[in-house]
C-alpha cells in the first residue's frame, strides 16, 4: 500500500496515453485496482481489470493482476485465461487482456487501436510460456474477427500491440548472445511481430534491461499500420523514492503514430504539422508492477 501514492503521483502527469499494468492484484482483501483508478480517474477515465476468482474452494480469490488504463474510450475488451499456468502461478488467473480503444482526433473522427496486456508464467519450462504466447495470439485473433464481424473493423490495418511481462529473456546470462527462447517467442506471436524497442536500438547500442540483469518485458507491434516514433525504459521506480522498492521491474514504453483513416483535404491539412496522413503521437506505457505481490 505504501507504494501506490508514488505510482499515482507519477501517472497523474499524463505522460502516457495508455497504461498496461501487471500484478495489480484484486483479491478478497486487496484493492489495488480501485485505489489506482480512484487516484487516476481524472487523467485516465477508462479502465478495465478482471474480477477476483475463487481458488479451489479456499477462502481466497486472486485475479489476473492485469489492468489497462486509458485516456481514450475503451469500446470493449476481452479476457482469456491461460490453461497451463504452473507452480505458484496456478493460484492466479493469469491470461491476456485485450482492449479495443477509440482514439479521437481534433476533427471529431476516431481511430481504432487494439492493445493486449499479459503476464506469462514465472519460472518453469520455456514451453509453458510459448504455449501461453500461442494462446495469447489466438485470443487476439478471435477478438479481432469478432470486431470485424460485428463492427466491420479492418483487421488488416488496425494497429495491434501486445505487451507485458513475458518472463522470457532476450539475453543469455552474460548479455553476449540472444536466447533461443526470445526468438521462439517472436515466432509464436506471428510473422509480423516487431520488438518496438529493438527496432530502434541495436543490441550493441542499448541492452534495454528491464530488471537488474534481464530484458523480459516488451512492447510488441503485432500487426496493422503504425509508425514507430520512440521507445525506451522508464526508470521512475528507481528514482521516486530510493528508500522504497517500488517495483523490481522498470517500465517499458513505446510512442507510435497512428495513420489517419480520413482522406479529405481538410483532415490531411490538419495533420501536416506532425506528418501528413498521420495523427499526432500516441504514447503507450507498459509498466510492470510485479513487486505488488509482495504487498499482501
């Protein structure tokens, strides 16, 4: 509980348009999502999280720990719970949360955006996480097809991002080679998957660590039309209060431009201040609050 005010103070600045959080547990005696949203609803009036669930007839409940907060309307969302969590993770409802977000422009038009937030199994064989990544990709595709059928969404063009704590390190132990698991993760998420940070920074320029010795948290562009502007690692959890461990993960973020769906001359003229045919930048922050589990 001591850490929540620091996150609220940081996020109130509104630096990012969309926040994806992990391990914001909601159980029978925890209220992290409610506390965060109460402190942030003026900046992020739209949010989704999952409800607590009973655990094997015990007087316990633990949800996915996933939460998405947005400055822009969340039209709908879908949640898929993984079927193969193992170890201590089998006591939570880990899965992937996918939201359909409507991003407005100054001229009154809107642009569709799909964001999927996840937290894969901690520890155990790589195959467990790859199977979950496959489930994530399938769940996103099912949701996209539903939106296509029900709303006529152009699923070939709509930008789709997948992000979170994938618990799959890009690097080997001495940071000299890329792991086979990282490449398999990319392959599992689909042929058009792009590691947004790595698309901007080569490995010899920035190793991009999101924990003390690993890079396991990612922002992936999965499909659709978008333009990468920036990406990085937000270190506020290290600087907000050096005496209090706010999180054992740093926050990964990406900034992208969404292509305007409007083709009239007036709309194009408005967009030329940034990039003709493109809307102003949209900042996506995928911030990992993984140490929240220690607050029980």
